[in-house]
């Protein structure tokens, strides 16, 4: 490159970003939300050789893990989800006379994201998923915009990412399923809404609530609880990892020959 340093910096960024975005335009799996369920799904899908990207509206990834329980920097995970965290190299401390472990609320999102990135997934931050692409009886991609653009209320048209499968990993809001259901009432998708705290029931029901809610659209983590009307569970996270992994396995089964 020739030219002033400032010009070269700008050109390098634009050229590299163009290549980066070009590779994102058609994916095997688009994951909406970078909380524990989304990052876990990303790692296991990418490890199967699938082309995967996680879209997160904030500049940081990790969703609700960073803050621990009411700001105390530890979260809890129960058996058998501890096995998943060990695969990511996350340290666990057993809680005496229980099936629980504590783990650090900063180490968890940091290592989940490293695991997803090392497996080959991309994590795209500062991007809000504002709609899905619909085809005949199927979700076929996502509609995205810059989060600052949405925040500022600017009327700027979005871009699209085509994907064979979309995962709603947007947590308590279940924003992707809510958008699909709200904009297309004829699809008859019911979003029940999350129930009050009952940790055991909430955790237990996550694996059955994780499902393909509409062809091409899977729900995981708290989004699955919210859509299916299950209970919240607070700072215990086993169901997030287990549902993320199960979702990845179900999609990989369909896509990997
Ligand atoms: O909330 P979040 O961590 O979802 P999760 O994986 O885990 C839930 C737990 O953190 C916790 C809990 C455990 O018992 O109750 O809450 O189900 O992460 C969801 C992520 O999605 C992003 C949001 O910023 C967060 O980082 N998100 C939500 N809507 C959108 C989005 C959207 N429309 N576009 C992009 N990102």
C-alpha cells in the first residue's frame, strides 16, 4: 500500500471488513444473541465444520453471565452441565453436599467465546437482529442493522444474512420469535412469556423447550423458556449450556452428511 499512514489504516480496515462481511452473507447457522446458550451452540456447530456466526447487539459478548448473581462475581452450574464447561477449560469449584459447582462470572463468557472462536465461529458485535427473512413456510435468514442506528431511531434500511438455520438465543426477550410471531400472526406462533422464579422446574424444562419453533428457527436458553412459558431460574446456568449443545447437535444432524 502506498499513501499516508492514515489513508493506509482506513483502507486496510475497509478492505478487511469487506472480506469479513462478504463471508458472512450466506451461513449455515445464524445465531442471534451471544449469551451462554448462543456461544455454546456456536462452538459445537463450528466444531462440526459448519459456517456459523453469532450476532450480538452490544459491543461485548456473554449476555447475562458477566454480572454473576446480583453483581457477586460467581455463578452456579449443576451436573451434568459441568462437563460442557470443562470442555471449554473453565474452572469449577464443587459446592459441598450438592450437585452444584460455582464458577467465575468473567471466566465463563471469556472462555465460552474463545471456545466458539477457536472452533471457527464468528462473533459479530454491535449488530441488532431486527427481523427474519421469510420464505415459503421457512425462516431463511436474518435482517440486521447497526445497534447505534436502531438506538438513534434513524430511518436506515437494513442488510440481510441468509442462513439455513437461525437460532433465537436472545434470552428473556426472545426477541426473534416475538418479531416472527408479531409480524406474521397467520403463522400462529404462540409466545407464552416467562413465569416467576422456580429454579428446578426452569432448568428441567429447558431441554424439552429447546426446539425448532418454526421451520428454520430454533429457540434455546432463556428464549426457549420465555416462548414456552417456563420459569426463570436466576444465576444457575446449566440449562443454557445443555440446551445450546443439544440445539447444535440437532442442527448438525440435519446439515452434516
Ligand atoms: O440473556 P442472555 O445471556 O441469554 P441466554 O443465553 O442466557 C440467559 C442467562 O444469561 C440468564 C439466566 C440464567 O438463568 O436467566 O439471564 O438465554 O443473552 C442474550 C443476548 O442476546 C442479545 C442480548 O444483548 C444478550 O447479549 N440480544 C437480544 N436481542 C437481540 C440480541 C437482538 N435482537 N439482536 C442481537 N442481539
